[in-house]
C-alpha cells in the first residue's frame, strides 16, 4: 500500500536519533522495576555465526492481536432492502475506526517480508523501527527526564496500588522489548566486525614480511656502494668542489669589478663625464637585473647607490642643458644698450650666425644624448620651460626698472646722470603704474621698443635651441651622430616605459634590463615606443618656446593695460605707433612660438575699440565747435589737404591692403597740421582754417581748445598773415577730386582731415572697421544736418554773427556738400575692403541713407538759390505798375531800359557771376534752367496784365522786353537749339504777340 513506505521511512529517519536514547531510557526504567525483569545478553553473543532460524524471539510474539471495535447494531427499521444503492460516505465511520489498526497490521507484514528477502543484511535497523512503534514516543524524547514533574505525571498516571503494579509491569515489558531489539541489531552487525578483524591480521603479516625484504635490500646496497661506487663518488665530489671554487673565484672577480666600477663611477661623476658614467651605470644595472649579485650581502645597497649616481648624472646634465640654452645676457649694460638702440632708431641684429648655431648644436648634442639615455629629456624640458618663463619675466622687470627712471626724467625735462640720482619731483610716492601712466607717448614707445629688443633676443635664442633639439632628434642617416641619437632614443623610450611601470611600485631607479635589450637590437630601426618618446620630446620642446611667448604676451599686455585710459586720449599717429609696434611684437613672437597670443590680442583690440570711441567723441566735439565758428567764406586749399585727397581717394594702395608702411609717414604727410609752431606735439589744439579780409588770402593755423574757441579776429588775422607769408605759393584756390574743382570753406577742410584720419584708422585698425564705419556715418550725418541748420536754416546768423545768408554762402555750402557727396563712394569702397561680408549689408544701408541725405541737401541748396532769384523777381514785379504809369505821363527821352529791367538784369548777372565762379558748370546750368522757366512765366504773366495805351509806354515796354530777353538769352541754362533762339519761352511769344517780331539773339 502507498502509506506503508512513508511510515516506514519516517521510522527509519528517527532510528539513529532515538537508538541511543532507548538504551538510556531503558536503563533508567530497569532500576525502577524489580530484578525479575532483567535479562543477560552474554549467551546470545557466544555464537555470532548462528543461523537466523535459531532466534529465540519472534517479533510477533510480543505484539497482541488488534482489538476491533464491534460493528454498530443496525436498526432493523432503517436497514435498506437488498439491491438498494450504497454511497461511499456511508463507510466513513467504519473506515475511521479501523484505519489505525490496519496501518499497524500492514507495517508488521512489511517488516516480515523484508526479513525474508535478505536474512543477512535486510533486517538491520528493522528491529529498532519495530521497537519505536511499540514503545510510546514519550520515552524517546531528547528532553525526557523522569524527575521532571510534568514528565513523571505523564509517564506514571497511577492513582492506586493496583495501577502502580500494572504500570511497573508495563515498563518492564517496554524495557525487555528495547533490549531484545538491540540484541537483534547487534547480532546482525557482528559478522562484519569479525571479518574486518581477520583482514587486519593478514595485513599485519604482509607488512612484517615487507620490512624484512627492505632490510635485506639495504644491506645489499651497502655492500655494492662500498665495493663498486666509492671511488667514483669521490671523483664526483672533487669535481663539485672544483666547480664551487671556480664559481667562488668568479664571484670574487665580480666583486672586484663592481668595486672598481663604483670607484670609476665616482671619478666620472666628479669630472662631469656623463657619457662614461652612464655606461658604467648601465653595466652595473645589468648585473643588478641578472643573478650574478644575488645573495651578496655586501652589495645590498648597490641598487640605491646606482640610483643616486643616475640622479647625480641627471642633475649635471640638467644644469649643463640650462647653462647652454639659457640666454644669460639680461644685464644692466644689455638693457642700456637696448635703450640706446631704441632711442637712436637703430636695429639690433638678433639672429644667430651659422657659427653660433653650429656651436650651439655641438654643445647641446652630448647633453641631449645623455638626457635621452636616462629618459629625463622631457622632464628637463619642462624645467627649461619654467626657467625660460621666469627669465622672460625677469627680462621685462629688468628692462622696466632700468629704463623707467631715464624715460621719466626725459618726460619731465630733467637730466638723468648714469650712476647718480635724479631729482625726485613726485616726492617718492608714485608707484610703478603711475610712472608708466605719466610717461609721454614718445617715451613709452621707446620703452616698448627697448623691451621688444630684449624679448626678441631671448626668444630668438629659445627658437634656435628649439631648432637645435629638433635637428638632433630628427637626425637623418649619414649624419655622424645619427646612429648614436637613434640608439639613445631607443634606450630612453625603454627607460621611460620601465619608469612608468616602476613608479607604481614606488621605485625611482631605471631598470636597464629592457634598455640593454633595446640597445643590443637594431637601434636605428624606430619602434612604436621610440616614436612616442620622440613625440613627447618634441612636444615639450615646442611647449617651452610657446610658454615663453605667452609670458612675453602677458607682460606686454600688462604694460598696455596700465596705460589703457591714457591710450584712449592719444592722437591718432601716437596710438598707431603703439598699435603697430604691438602688432609687430605679436607677429614676431607668434612666428617664433607658432601659436596666437590671445591675451595680448584681446587687450589690443579692446584698447583700439576704446580709442575709436574716444577719438570719435573728440572729433564730434571738434566739428561742432568748428561749425559754430564758421563764417562760410571761401579759403585757399593748402597743399597738404590736396595731398590727403590725392593719396586717400585717388589710389588703390589702401584698398589692396598694403598696410606695411609705418604711421610715421602719416605724421609726415600731415606735416605741420598736427604740431604747434614750435614743432612739439600738441594734444590740446586742433587745426582750423580761417579766411582773412576780403582779398581771399587764406592760411592754416591751430584751433585752441574748446574753452578758447572764440578768438580775437585781429590776432587770428595776424597769425594767418604770418603763416601765409611763410608758405608763399603752397596753396591753391580749389580742391581737386576726380577732375572737378571744389571751392572749400574752413569746416570742409577740417572734415577732409577728419575723414582721412578715419580712413587711416580703417587701414591700420582693420578689426575695428565696422565700428569705424558706423562712426563715419554718424560724423557725416552730423555734418550734413548741422550745415543745413546753419546755412539753409540761417542758424549761422545767430551762432557765427553773419548778417545774412547770401548766395555766395549757399554756393560754398553746396560745394562742400557736393565734395563730401563725391567722396562717400570712395570711403565706402575703402571701408568695404576691410569689413567682413556679414557686416557689409548693414553698413551699406547706412551709407546709402547718408548719401541720399547729402544729395537731397545739395538739391535743396540749389532750390534755395532758385527761390532767392524768384523772390527778387516777384519783388521787382510788384513795383512794375508804378513804372508803367510813369511811362504814360512822361515823354520818351531816355533810351535805356526801365529801372525794373535794369534791376532784374543786374541781380541775375550777379547771381550768374557768383555761381559760375563757385559751382560746377552743370550745377549752374541746372539752376539757371529753372530760373529761365520762372522768368518766362512770371514776367510774361505780369506784362500780359498791363494795359498799354500810349505809344511812349509801348516803346518802353518793347525796350524792357528786349532787354530782359537778352539777359535770359545770356543765362547758361544749357537749352541750346539750332531751330530756336537760346532759352526760348513765353516772354518771346508775348513779344511776338504784342509787337510782331522776335528779339535778335
């Protein structure tokens, strides 16, 4: 059945845990039961090989038959009839009553079947399982203690003496059952025990026999050894001793060699023979990396000694490298020499000649090879970079400290005595920055020039060192040191790799085992590690020069930054001198370093932008003051201004980008316009051109500062006459541009100079071209607007004291506006050659607007001239009726035209004479073309309304019309035709209508 194996398995699993406790509990129960219940087990163990049929005990003898509960009596009344249906739940009470008894019965049968299958081993453990089934589980608990109250009460629940006796009998039965089952289990296992004991006795006998045979073999071997092998063994021992002595001699010679090598190494290091010292250290390192010195206590510190020697060699090589490469000429004498050179304008030769370059390479070659072998060249180059940077800073400091007192004294007009003391004018309280700020532009430029010379000398030296290292590192085949350099690079690459590995273990000594392998191989063949090592050296070599250039840029930028506010207020030529010198400095240093100097470029562009802003504000203030003083009289044009127009607007040099000319040419070209009478630079005065008297003579003289704008006319005239006499014939009446002559006034020439300065800024400050273009547009707009207010709007009558605005004023204003309108396209062309494409659209739009404004302004001036003539005509036409009445009352004794015709003719001729002398021919024709149309319309309309009744009046009218037509015919309107008379119009038609014939042209 399915339930039997599970129950049997449960009993077998608990058998091992309860077997020992059964014995303990059985012994305790035996003490409490009478002696009649005890049994002796000795007789059972006498015959362990007896058959299983001789057992005196059967497991079924002590198991009582199960008692079945009587079937419940059926009620005769409730018994179903035969053949009725019976359901499974009807058997439930029956099955529940016999389940326990059936299970015990099944277990007994299973136990007997297992005993029958294997009489020898199958019954082992089954007896104990049966014992566990028969004895209550209470006695097999691990914590069973009969003296415990609860346990005793559960085990002995008797109340009377009879129950006590029954319980004692029951306990005795339990004890007997356990003992019988234990005896059965012992009998089942006794055969294996005795069999094992017999096998052990056989093994012992064989061991004894083997020992005897081993003893016999040892004796035989001893006899053979003494008789046959003894002499041969002694020969072998002698050979071994000889070999040991030879090895000892080699060790002693090795010790002697190491001692001699150490002594030689010390002498070589003392004498700074780094190449020989490196060879010795290489040999010693080979010995350390091998097994020759293993175990020698005397050389336990040899590795540290070699490492210290390598460090000493590296120190010597590093010091020698710095001594050879560093420029050690930063001295007071050198700085003074640079000062004198910069002051005198002479150029110092900073390039090294071929002999110096060759000597530098020869001195660097052994040092570089030694540093390559120790893989210390990249580290030494980093030290060289720091030293070169510090040396560059020291050169700046030495130059400034030496030159500044001299230049300060020069700026203050004092005499500086070399080796002595200068009179302290500032009380000793000025800082270095204040002294730099107080330097004049010329002195500061000399300071920068001297520093430039010193820095260039340092950088040229550093550049030659860089080229020499590159030449050594990239030596080609055929060079006398090519193989040596290649071998050193291979050794250094291997040493660098080993150093990286040993650094992680805290070791500072180079391992030369891999170095020796690399040296023994083909050293001239480059490997990946050699290429990487070569790249590291070249990179550090380049970084050293770049760092020096960066330090120079930083120091130069600091000098410029100190004078940032001062540079904003410099004159254009002075600022361009500093700007161009800085550009040259950047170009030289960037060419040497190979990288852009962003710091110095940033501060230079910032100062250029601030200068443009400040200069523009100054020019706007200056132009405003000049326009307010302008009397709008024609002046002669000095030759300098014609040169400005010719050089700026009539050549392609600026547009082509030729900006190599120094700003000195600009100052020379401007000549005395930028200086006072004594030749010194003037930052307080600007140029002004004024006319003198009615003769038309004009001169150029300085304009005072804004607070002294209004001068005495007498002093101005005297100064102008004096300068005019000095110049002689150095001026002309007009300013020529593209074949046209323009009559100019004072503000027009000042505008020309301002425009030239803006164009110069565009040329020499190309990065600021967009901003300069915007400022140019602003200046042009202001000039156009203010001129219109002063002339067309008659504002000059209030600010300049003019009594009236005449046609001469309008014509000159038109000429200035026309000239500016003509040069705007040239300015735009020059500007667009410097401006980036992305900025051209906005600037082009602004220039188009300002160009249109100037054109409109000029057209308005011309319209104003026409309007003036029209107003004069209308004025005279208003008096015409009175004149006509006088014709009828008086006799015709006067053959001249009337006052009306003579006045109109005179005023027209005056206007024609003024405009013809000032304006261009096409402009004059345009103006008088409109005047002719107005005259024809107005005069014919007025005369057509006059009623002529007398012959005298008719004759005079005919005379006036002929006079007026002759005047009109003579006007330069450009209306010439072969078919009709010049300037034909309505007045001619009126003459034909009234008198029947035309006036002869």
